[in-house]
C-alpha cells in the first residue's frame, strides 16, 4: 500500500500546480513532493533490498531491479526539483518563462516522474505500455516550452518518433500476449509479465522471436539506439536543463528497463540468451561507434551531452549482450550514467544561466569566471569518460572483461570507440574552461557563488566517484550481479 | 450467423485496407481525413462483428470509443486546426500519385510476405478460433502499418504525418482485434487516452509550427542537424 500511496504524491503535486500561482511556492512544493515521495518509495525499495520482491495486488511488483530504478528516479527527481527552484526561478525573473509556463513546468514534472515510476512498478504489459507512452506525452510540452531556437522542431520529432516507436512496441506486446493465449492463459493474464514468465516454456518460440523484434525496434527508439536515435540529441538539448537531466539521466534507463523485462520472457521461452544478446551487442556497438565520431565535431555543449547518452546507452546495451558478468556491468553503468549525466546537465544549466549560450565556441575562460561550475563540469566529464574511480570506470572494466572472453573482436571495437570519445570531449571541455577570451570581449559576470544546484551536483559526483570503489570490490560486484539476476535468464 | 459475421469481418478488413491504400495518392486534407474516418469506421465494424461472433458484448464499448474518437473527434480536430491556421488544404507529397500508389503496392506486398512468415496459427486451432485464415486478417493489419509508415516517408507536411501515425495505430488496433479478439477493457481505454493525447499534442504543435514558420512543410524543420 505504501507503494500506491507514494505514487499518489506526484499526482497531488501536479494538481497543486493548477491551484498555486506563486512561482516560489511552486518550486518549494515541487521539492516537498519529491522529498515526501522519496521517503515512501525509499522505504519500499529498502524493504525489497532487505526482504525480497514485493507484490501489491495482481498488477504491481517490486523486485531488486525495480527498487534500483525507483531509487535512480527519486535521486533525479529530488535533484531536478532542487535545481529547478533556481533555474526556473531565474528564467522567470528574466522574463524567459511566463508564470503560465512555470505552472505548466511544475505541473508536468511530477506527472513525468509518476509515469516513470508506474512503468517500472507494474507487472502488467498494458499498464507498462501506457505509462511509457505517458512519459513522452508529459515531456513533449516541456521540450517545446521555449517555443524558439528549434524547440518546436525538437518537440515534433520527439513526439512523432517516440510515439511511432512505442506503437511498434505495442505490436510486440500483443504478440507476446498472443503467445500467452496460445499457451492457455486467459486474455487478462496474458498481459502479466509474471504469468508469461511462469508459462514461458510453453510459449511458441517463433511468435516470441517476432515479438522481441518489434519490441526491440519500438522501445529501442525510446532508448535512443542508433539508427532510431535522431530525436534524442534534439529533444535533450532543447529542454530546460533540469528536465534534460531527467530525460537523459533516467528516462532512457526506464525505457531500457521495459525492454529488459520483456527480454527475460523471451530468453526463458527460447531457453537461451544468445539470440537476444546479439541484438543488444550489435545495436550497442553501432551506437557507441556512431556517437564517438559525432562527438568529435559537436558545437553545442548540451547536444554533446545528449550524444553522450547515445554512446552510454550503447555501452549498457553492449554489456547486456555479454552474459551475466556483462549484465552486472550494465547495472553499474546505469547507476553511473544517471549520476554523471544529471550532474552534467545541472552544471550545463548553470553555464546557460550565466552566459546565455549553448555554443561551445562562445564560451571562453569559464574556469576563471565560474570555478565551481567548471570544476563540476571537469569532474563530471572525467567521470563520464571512465576515469578511475568513477562507477563508469568500474562498469566499463567489468563488461570489457566479459567481452574479452566472449567476443574479443567486439571488445576491441568498443575500446576503439572509448578511445575516440575523450579526444572530442576533452578538446571541447578545455576550450570552454581554459581558452582565453578575445581582446575587447565583454567584462566577466560577477563572481560565482555556491548555489543549491552546486550542492546537488557535489553529492552526485561524490556518489559517482565513491561508488566506483564499491563496485570494484567483491561485495559491490555481487550486489550488481544480484540485481542483474532479476532481469536476466542464463542457462 | 457465424458465417455471416465472418464474411462481414472480411468485408470490414478489406474496406480498411482499400481506404488506406487509396488515401496514398490524395492531396487534399479533407479527402485524406474522410479516408481515415472511413477506415476507422471499418475498424469499429471489425470490432462489432468480432463481438457478435464471440458473444463478448463488452467489446461494443471499444467500437463506440473508436467511432467517437477516430471517426468523429480526431478528423474534426485536425480539420479545425488546419482551418485556424488559414493554410491551403492542399498537401504536398514528395512523389507523384502514380509513384505513391506504386510504393503503396510494394508496401502491401511486403505486408503480405511478412504475414505469411508470421507463425500465427490458422483456422480452428487458432487460440481465438477464427474460421477464415488468420493470416489474411493479420495481412490487412500489417498492410495498414506499412502504409502508415509509407505516408510518413513520402509526405512532408505535418497533417499527413499525423494521419500516417494514425494509420499505423489503426493497423495495430486491427491486429489486436484479429489476433487476440481485443484487449482488456481498461487497457483499451488507456490506449485510447494516450493516442488521443498524442494526437492532441501533435495538433497543438502543428499550430505552433505554423505560427512560427507560416507553413506546415516539414522541410522547414531542419534547424537541428549535425
């Protein structure tokens, strides 16, 4: 019951935005809602980690994987709410966002979080599909919020491509249910992931294979796998930065979660994971290499972060295609990517608030004018490209070790991709931080102060670099592997 | 009775396919919307005939919702948006009608080949007990999906893209009816809600595109390229 009660909190917070008109009060109530929901959902997740899976009725199920996703959503929700108080408040003061738009923002933010929480908490494929599509519907107005500089174009591509992808995935879900009906399940139960897992041995393998193809292409569009990714850099770079952090840091993981839940049924029905692993490893590799080359010539730092998401979703997918050790690495990577990417988008928001530009070429000498934000950007990017001791270093090490045994050629290709990425990223980063402003450039802004956003980023970076040490230890690896076992089936 | 219903089911499915097929060469928005509305009405007919044949009266609600949302509300909402923008109702395909129809034939053939490869059981052994071959109805559903995708590719105006998306969605709805005999009621209503919400957002965005660029041509949406 605590789970369902906690899910009501974002709904109430959204309704609150209809009533409240004061921008500061809206910000404070958003923070309060995220904190209250975190208390409830944290208790649910803690209970699951301590005692095992929890069922609420027929439709809701929380296991260790769900609990991890809930924790990641809550981390980003609290962080985004705190960062929004400053970010949205300043944009409102500057006249960039009207009070009406601020209310839309605070009305949709909790609904977006609710949609993600429902996606990961339900065991019913129909509810999962509806909630996943709801994540698109609740975030499209946020992508279009500024109504300029390509925001409408980004929103259109985002809505059309993701809705099409999710529609294709519905065909996959229907085929899975068809296989369930064929195995003797009544139509209501044929949409239950638990029931499908129980009857997996009697599902028609051919139907299940077709179902997975549609699911992979459909949900893979939402995850941002190449070549279904074109909406991602546009949408993630055009939203207010706290929403970019949530879209990039956690929504992609949530979509991947949906795919992994279905994959477990498919692997059980086929009695092996090699077939689905091929999809993950292949599309993962393609995404890594494509993003690595695109990152070399980026001119917009928010877009650069968005392409990083394509690369990292590729890395996670690659890990998922490398057996149980790779899957444990993928779990670590999900955590590391959420922390690093949300910290970087929050920091990018600070840069945007200060310099009013997203063009890399227009930013010079940031280290001198904004040392705190610069340090956050530096550490965030170093963590993201896998510098020890970040969680991403541990995860990449883990699934590269798995890949070296399972598919050495693929491991080598990933290493090439991972070697190319820092060239582009560090070149752009150093250009922003350390290059000198041209003579006659406008005088620098007032000195930077330590803000609430910096505090959020500092906590996330501490977790990113501290967590890496934990995951390099045996208990850390075992913990990640225990979560991976919730969504993997290996003979 | 059962044989009549099966025949009607086939007629509805065939009519859905034909209306979607012939919309491929149409250039005027009202005509395109009429085709879509007719195709959706046939989908409602498919649901009703299936409900009668299988004695599942709960499915009538799905048929009523289909008529209300897809035959009435969505076409009227799109037309109202177009009128509000004051733009010409003549749309801009990037291919000539002959080429569009040729591509549509290729899409239908592709759907046929795919439907024969899909391992869905045929005849009385099918889980939902069809009398006519299940693959033939699945073929119609897949053809609608393929035609919808084709419309998204060969049209470069926002309204055609919305209709292309809706055609894909109609194909998936048809698949749910013919392969599964529909989906649980609450799930169906949820799907209607998110599809309706999506189309509403698309209509709002198309209006915003028009107010920014004074056009619905998707070729102008090219600021965000690498």
